[in-house]
């Protein structure tokens, strides 16, 4: 079985982002994410700039750990 490392890191980072935002108090949430977490348009759903920064950090951490486990 092959694991897509990029997809796994992305899924884990997304889950962690939502867990992180759920753990924040209302005032912390408004401070960290003044524009919310997602922007939805007719053609796409993407993270806000603030949320994307957190996602990128989580993604990099997960991908690094996944790559360390490669044989």
C-alpha cells in the first residue's frame, strides 16, 4: 500500500487547524482569525490569510514527520 504523503499531511493539517480554532475562546478566535477561517466563493473554498498561515505551519510539521518515517 502506498501512502500519498502530501495528501496525508494536508488532511492532518486541516484537522489540526479546525481543532485549534475550536479550542480558542471567542476573544482569542477573533484576535487570531479576524476574517474567519474560510472564504467561500461560487467557484472555490479557501482559507483566509490568517488561517492559511496556521495551516502551512501544521502542514510543514506533519510532512517533516511523515518524511522521517520513510525507509
